[in-house]
């Protein structure tokens, strides 16, 4: 088969479209592998599983399922409240497991001496680990948003870079508003 010059451009466009579509399908399949299904069971505890994953950015594990089974006599709303409070009080970030959050929750609000020392601190201050965690979440979210905006508006590479750079500037401004814990 002999390819003429005018056909080369058309063939290149077809190949580009097919490669883009194949890349998208491959990315989708890899994304499915990264995030396995929450759990094999479809029951009333799926809300807790999703809440834990959103809160900690951890994948659900068998150990987490075992820890959740120990809370069978507690309502979903009580468990979510307990996890939220324990996450706020946890000194370890990222949180290693559901069991660690349950342990923090069972220890209670903390010792009075620690609370007395905290009252002298700036209430708006954010610990360095928390600042880093929030900054990482913000960065991942804004990068994904920039990609989504560029693809929906069908922006070229240069225009997409402008959107990304602007969102990075916004990210820096937001992070600079956090008062560091000194």
C-alpha cells in the first residue's frame, strides 16, 4: 500500500485519536486496580467504610473490617462521630488504621495537664504535620481540578499550563494563611 502525503496527516490523526482512547482506557483500568472495592459486603456499614476512607485517605483492609466488627453494638452515626473526634485528637498522621482511631477514641479526651498547656497556645495554629497533610490534599485536588478544567474546556497545552499555574498560586495563598504552630 502506498501512502500519499495528504493521507499521512489523516493517518496520523487517526493514530493519535486511537492512542488517546487507548491511554484513557488503560488509565481507567489502572485506577480501578488502585482503589479496590470498599468491601465485599453491601450492608449498613458501607457508609462507615467510605467515611473512614474519605477521612484518612486509606484503603479499607481486612484488619479494618475486623476492628469494625468489634463495634457491632454501636450505631453508624455514633461510630462516625467517634472516628471524627479521634481523628482530630490523633497525634499520628497519616492515621495507620481504623483500630488506631478506635484506640484514640477509647482513651478519652486526654489528660487535664495537656489541655492546660494547650490553652496557652494560639488556637488558630496548625501543627506542621496537619499543615502538610492539608497542603498535600489541597495540591492533589487542585492538580486534578486543573486537568479536569483543561479537558472540559478542550484547552491547548499552553492554556492548560496557565490554568494549572493559577491554581498553584491559589494553593500557595491558601496554605500561607495557616498559622504555623511554633
